[in-house]
C-alpha cells in the first residue's frame, strides 16, 4: 500500500471523528467505538420492517467499510512514525 498523503490522513481522521495530536490508544478506542456503533448485526432487532432493516443494514455496512478504510490509513501513518500497532 502506498504511503497515505496528508489529505488522505485528514479525511481518514475526519471519518473517524479524530484530530491531531493523536495517540495510538485514542485511535484504537475510537475505532472500537465506531465499529460497535455501526455493526450491521445491531440493526436486526431495531425494526420488524424488512425494507427499513435492509436500508439500515446497508448504511451500517457502508459505514463499516469507511471506518476500516480510514483505519488502514491511520494505521499506516502510525507505522511510518515507528509506533507499535496492536
């Protein structure tokens, strides 16, 4: 994967609702929080309306993809600064 540029990093931080300066612990905690919030399985019991469930589930899947993409960029940023990733 090519090194993320500053614009990519800023977009990733915005998607993760984070700002610099940033510690690895802050990043990991926020990532866990967002992945829990947008876990598609959480939407299974929110409605009995299949159409509404599918819309909510698709939105959660899209947000999960965005979180994972942003996380990869931030992980790369930490890795280039010799931080240990867990």
